C-alpha cells in the first residue's frame, strides 16, 4: 500500500488564539485570518505568525467609546445636579435658621404681651424648629440619594473604560507571534482543513490550536490509510517511510 500522511514533533508548543480575544465581554466569537507566515518556516521567538482581522475589534471599541462619552456626560450632569441641589437646600436651611432666630426674639418679647399672643409666639417658634429639623432630614436623604446616583455613574464609566482597555489589548493580540524558536506547523479547524488566509479562527478556549512549534528532534509519523485497506495491515508488517522535501 502507498499511503500519505504527515510528521509532527512528539512534543510541540501550541499556539492558540490569545486569551483576551476569547473574553466574553468583547463578544469576538471568531476572527478572520488576513495574513500568515509560510507553513513549515523556521521562526525565532517574536517572529510574525498570523495577523487576525481587527475590524470587528475596532467596531466594538468605537461603540464603547461612544458609550463612554455618554457615560462621562451623565456623570458630569449628576455631579452638577448634586452640587446645585445641595447648595440650594443648604441655603434653605440657613434661611430657616434665621427665621428661627427672629421667632426666638419674638417669643422672648412676648412676655410683655397677652397670653394669647404668647401662645401664638410659642407655636410659631415650635413650627420653625420643626421646619428646620425636616429640612435637615431632607438634606441628608437627598445627599445620600445623589451620592448613589454619582456612584452609579462612576461605576458605569469605570466599566466602560475597562472594556475599552480590553479592546485595546485585543488589537495588539490580533497580531500573533512565535512564543519561542521553532518550525511553524499550522493547525486544522473544526472541519479538518488546515488554516490558511481568509479562514475564520475561533476564539473559544477549547478551539483547535492555530499552529504548533514542534520539537523535530523526536518525531511521530501519522499515516492515513483508506478504510478499505485497513484489513490488509497487521502488526509487525514492514514499513518504509519516505519524506517529501
């Protein structure tokens, strides 16, 4: 029988899609190969292996940059609203305290007035006290509410900034280089076809490796025998192996 196959190193360094490309927040399920080095080429550590299409990465990053602009505007508005609202409320408390002082003076002077006027002055003073207490409670409640609003806006800005940073890392990672010296042997996709230009590379963690850098000092030969010929082969049969340069 004459059968074809391939040789690979018994031990090999596996090259997969960089982990950042598989981050679920980026939603980059697959990326197209737009350039790659020659299969079987000797490479040094850091040499170019594959360039993945960055258009989808850039599209996602631009979308989140627009979100960031909106989030930043919302945060600034929340801070301005907080400042204006609390300033007005503090002014109202200040004016209420002045009214209380006037009412206190009036209450002290009412000792020279009729009993009915004294009761009225006492009630007016008590009402002013209650009004200040209510304004102070309202101020604290509004202050906490506005703090939460600002904090939520800050959280949205921070999350968007972190996501944009991930997109920036993904853009860099789209250019895959050799992790060490070796011979580049490109892997096969789910359909068993060897990766080539314009193929899609899955970013899934357990997807087939994009390429390997085998240690060719110890090799393993994989020969593909047609199913109809398998019955003709027995353990112990002699085999002659030749290599295509």
